[in-house]
C-alpha cells in the first residue's frame, strides 16, 4: 500500500472530501452492523484512517483498536474528541500486530483495494485471522468491479460529474488495477487527488479467506443487509474463524 498517497495534505482534508460518508444514513447502518458482529468482544479496524467508523463504534461501548499505515491520517484521528480512546498502531495492515485478540476485525470503504497486489491482499486476510479469537469475524466492505459498464476498447469511466468535482477511473484490465482521479474546485482553486487500487472479485476474496483458514458466513449488498445479487454494485462480506482453528495455519 502506497502511504505517500495519504500524506499530510490529504489527511487534513480527508473528512471534508468524504463528507457524504459521514451522513447518518451512510454511517449509522455500518456502525450498527459492526456493533452486532463484535458482540461482547473487542474490535480491530485495519486502515482506521481518521476514525470515521472507529470513533462512533467506540462511543457505543465497543473497545476499538486500529492499524493505520499513514501517520498523518492516524494523527488526525488522535486530534479528535475522544480520539485517544481508539488505540492506533502506525504500521502495515498486512503484517502489523496489535496486542491481544479480537472478536471482530474489519476493513471498510474499499480499503482492501489499496493493497495493490494479490499477495498483499492474501497477507491481509492472514493477518486478520491471526488477530481473531476462535469464532471471531472478519468483515470487508468493497465495491464489485463494474466492468460491464466499460465499453470494449475504453479504459476510462467517469463516476461523478458535479459543479465542484469531477471524478473518473482508469482501468488496467490485465493487471486488475484501477486508478481513481479526483479534480475538485474549492473557493476558486483547483486540486487533484489520484489513488491507485487493485480491484478484486467476491469469489477471489473467498479464496483468500480459505487460504487464511476463514469461512464465509454472510454476504450482503450493503450494511442494511439487503440481499446480494448479480446487479449489486458493492458487498459487505463476513468470514468467520472456526472454533479450534490452529493459529499456526495462518
């Protein structure tokens, strides 16, 4: 994962640029879902960022820790009210270990795609499994690759066109990579943000989970637990660590 993308400038403007993700109709169902899966156990968020999900989950009484590769993003979380209640380790979510075990490990808002190789994504699953207590759950929220909307021969597709923001994706179909380009005008000044991703299919994620010793237990179209169908644009998937699983396997 390229931490240079998530530099100090991006970290300081991240919450404002992602304002729509803080809307109650978007955030509350995610926190509700994760709170139910955490049960009485602790939760660990990979790529915790500025704490959009971790802080409200902690406010509900769930003990939350985080791993975040970008130091500026972690610092933004720490500056927030009650930010100190979320214990954050600055490190790579594919290898970094947080103290203890957890009933829930989760990864939201497409963050699994910030790992730019299949090997890194597999390592992320294995690291999640190492952190889970028996019966614990690993939850991922991620988009479904929308390649059906990409005409033959084209490699770019807009995803948002507005008065102050234009966004489009460029695709490498062989390497399974997509780069998101954001161009924003704020107070008469333009800015650009480019982030690379590796898109991944649900079936590929299931195989990664199997390699880590985890078993698929749920798959929904979103946090509201609507059924996942062939037309779903995203999914929230839950894999569980079997009771009695040998940690050495992961």
